[in-house]
């Protein structure tokens, strides 16, 4: 819309094509992986677990990064669940993405001791969004023009061997202890 209003559609289309090509190249890195780690998203806020639905961009990025999302079969973009259901569905997930309210395992346990029950802790597979550490990094502001970096962060979280030198932009590992 902005390009149409400012008569800059040609350069906007060029940029879009470049972003799409960069995303597709990043997706090809994990396109043929033999093992697809399971992933859970979200976290507790005031007693409710908020997670991405299977129809969300996060679920698509997890799939493109070579992962299997626990709630992939849910067509919604967002879910509100109780922690008991999440533990039943995703406690064994290999990776936990985008938890809320903490940047250490100890902080998570202080919020709710049941958060210690996720297998992802044992493999170093808990990843918060970078804004938890650096409020100047925002997917909402930068993600649409850095979507390949967003995907590469997910590839790095799910398959670190595929992008060993990747500098994370939007995700940051939560230390397992």
C-alpha cells in the first residue's frame, strides 16, 4: 500500500522478491532433514498458557525450519490453554520457543514450578525472543523485512548443525541451568 501511495512499486517489488528468495534459500537448509524435532511455543501469563496456533506464522516457520509443531493440527492463529493440557501435549517436546516472563530456568521455576517439567530444558532447547534481552529488537518492526533471519533463527534453534555460524537476531537461548 505504501509503495502504491508513493509511486515506488517497482523497487518495492524488487525488495519483496529478494526477501522471498532469501526466505526460500533459508527454508531449503532444513527442507530435507531426516529428523524433525518437536516444538512447543508460548508460556504462562496470569494462569493461562498462550501459544501459537497451527494456522500462525510461527507454526509455518517451525515447519519451514524442519520442526514438527505440537499444535500444528489446530487451524487457529492463537491458543489459550491451561498448563495441564500443555504439559500433556508438549512436555516431551525437544524445543520450547517463545516462553514468556523469564530469561533463566530459575526465573521460570519461580513463576511456576511446573515449568521445570519440559524436556526441552535438558537439551538446551528453550529459546526466548530476543526482545526479552534487548528491547530494541522487535519482530513486529523488523521481521517482515528480515524474515530470512527470523527463519534462520528457528533453523538454528531446531537444527544448530545446519547453521553453526548463525548470529541470532530474534531468538536467544535460555540457559538450561
